């Protein structure tokens, strides 16, 4: 059986919300983080800029995002995006974003 699923919920600038959950597998490489599920839902529902995200365990306790998910969230909301009430610039200092590709 899979481990308990993490959950992620995000809020867009215009007030719309989006959610995602992890899809954990026995083979870790096939697992899907809650933040990735949130990112997929973001694109599937028309995109937008995230302003706040909460990532929690099933009991509602805050979880720390991995580096891959921090990058995904940074690109969806920028350095001011709040993740578990802390700005993304604290989670991923000196981040490389889309504006660096120009």
C-alpha cells in the first residue's frame, strides 16, 4: 500500500484556488509530489500566478518542499509567493527563473 498522501493547495491573484495531492508509489521514481499535482492543476485550469500555497501532511502539519518542487512553485509565483506562510525567496534563495532565459 502507498504511504499517506500529502496535500497542496494554492491561491491565485484573482482569488481562484487550486489543489493537488501526492501519488506515492512503491518505486519512488514513479511518485508524484503534491506540489507537482498542484502545478498540473494550475495549467489544466488556465494558468495564472500563485500568491500563496500550503503543503501539508494528512493531519494538516506543514511539509517542506523538495528542491524540484520549490523550483516549480517559484516559476508559478515568483520570489514573493508564500509557501506555508514563508516567502519563496527564503525557501529558494538566488533562484533561477524564466526571466533569466532572455
